[in-house]
C-alpha cells in the first residue's frame, strides 16, 4: 500500500474519478468551486506532479467518465475506482481521500444528501468510519 504520490497512474486516475463523481454524479452539476477544489486537492496529494500533467490527467478522466453511456455504467466505474483505491493506497492515504471528498462536497457551500451518501459509501468501501458531523 502506498500514498497517492507513490501510487501508480491507474490509482491516481481512480482517485480523480472519485473526486469527479462526488462533485458531479451526485447532483448532476460540477460547480466551478467544486472543480477548483478537485484540482487543488489533486495537486496537494501529489505535490511533485507538474500542475499541467495533473490537469491533463483530470481532463482525460472527466472526458472518459462523461462518455460512459448511462448511469449504471458510471456507477459501476465508480465502484471499481473505489475498490482500486482501497487496494492500492495505505489507510492514511485513503483517509486523506475521504477528507478530500468531504471538502469537495462542501466546496459549493451546500452538501446534498447524495454527496453525503457518496462520501459515506466511499468511506465504507475503505473500511473507514466517519462521524455524523464529518460528512
């Protein structure tokens, strides 16, 4: 298990997919504040990564996710991403991803019940317990 900076590209992409899904899949909208938080958190997780490269990977993940044909396919992709993160990152790194998801969900000033449920489901997949006020 590793931290995100040491993880392979597929795990980094899986984390970005979770970030995007938390922001967009839950309420159908990617608020500019959520998008900025995703970029900020991704760069903070892997500070030695060139910002332009992080942005390119994020854009690629976003396009691929948007091209999936339906909600069921998107949900399956999100579950696979969560499982990859659970297998590929240390407990500490998984906790950091959950903290990022909480920040992304809160970025637009409103945390919907769907966003809260998404964070709780990710935490459950990672085996992390979240206090009611955390999400």
